[in-house]
């Protein structure tokens, strides 16, 4: 198999079991031999500017934390570049871990906060590695792979199938198991546009948590003041609040608590204590 991607880039897939990967310098002669093997044509390579190799190897650390040592990015997981998931996966690790490390260093982290990093990110890494393995399986030059590819194409052609694949590629289907009953808990917070034009994304830039109160309540505001400096309280209407009354967002943009009805002070207080300490 060989693929052409303008301008002037040729990507080749040679299923040699990784025999050549990093075992010797990539020469013009080697590239020429591989191109002839894959294409079946008498290809001549006159000049080689840049070449690299990769394999379909997919590995993941069994644990992301051992006492004071934490793994993230390529140190925690490696896989083929198919689908372009590696960078996003590493950034996701850093975003999840960063605020938890900061709280630990400040001394206001609740018990077990750092342990939640592995609990949340390890399953995400495993899903991406399986996604990468599936992409490699579809590329193999066999009749069974071509049959499977045809079925996948049919699925992508349906609304539900297209939604599923788009969500997997973009990562918007990720939901951490935080134990909440509301469907938004554990998901990335929607980028609500507030009545004054501000967006949720801009309210998270200072690295603190966020309590959005769409139906302003003095009791909820007073409760949030106990975590002043760790949680920002914002009372504002949104152009489309998706039926929500209030939502608590972690510094990494993940919904920690949400309510469609009158805010339960006990429930939101419990969530704030769980993620932001006493």
C-alpha cells in the first residue's frame, strides 16, 4: 500500500513486522526497494530529502503513578500515528494532571486527588490504543481487512455511525466515571455563552474551578465563598443553558456536579469538598 498526500509527500505502509524500524539508516536505495515492492512498479528514487519510519506497536504503562513518580504522554502510552490521536492524548493527560499537582503543591488538595489521575486517564489511553490497533487492522493488505473496511464505510454513512466516529476522533465522547447521576458529570463542560458575551472557556483561564449559577442564589454564592481562591462563582444567564440551573466545573473543564432543578446545597457542597478540599 502507498498513499500520496500533496504536496509531494508519499506515505508507505510495509507490514514487515517492524524489522527495519530504527535498525539501520533509511537510505535512498531502501526507499526505492520498498516502493517497488509495494507498488509493483519499476520506481526510481533519485533523491531522498527526509524519511522516517513508524510501527503499529501499541503499549501502555500498567500504572501511571508510583509514589512521587507520575507518567504522562509518551511515557505512559505509545501507539501508531494513525488517526493523529497521540498529541491530544498527551495534552489530555497534562490538563488532567496539572491542576491536581498544583493543588497538591499548594497543600489544599483533598485526599486521593492525585490518585484520580490514573483512574481517569488510564481507561482513556486504553481506548485510544485500541482505536489505533483497529486503524492498523483496516490497513493490512488482506481480503478480510478490505471486507471489514467496506462494513466500516457503510456504518460511517449512517447518521449514528458518523456521530460515533466523529466523537471518537475528536474526543468529545470522553466521560470520566465520577459517580454523579447527571449525564453531564464527567464530561467536558459545554462552552456556554453568557448573557454578557463571555464564554465558559475564558472563565477557566486562571486555573481555578468554576461554579456557574444560571439562576442566581445567595445561598449558593455564600457556600462558594468558602472556597474563595479555588472556585470562582459566576452568576449569569446563558443564551442556551441546556436546562441547567447550576454547574460546577473542575479546572480541567470537566463537570464535577450539575443540576437541572433548584440547587441542592448539600450536593454541591459535597462535590466542592471532594474536588477542592475542605
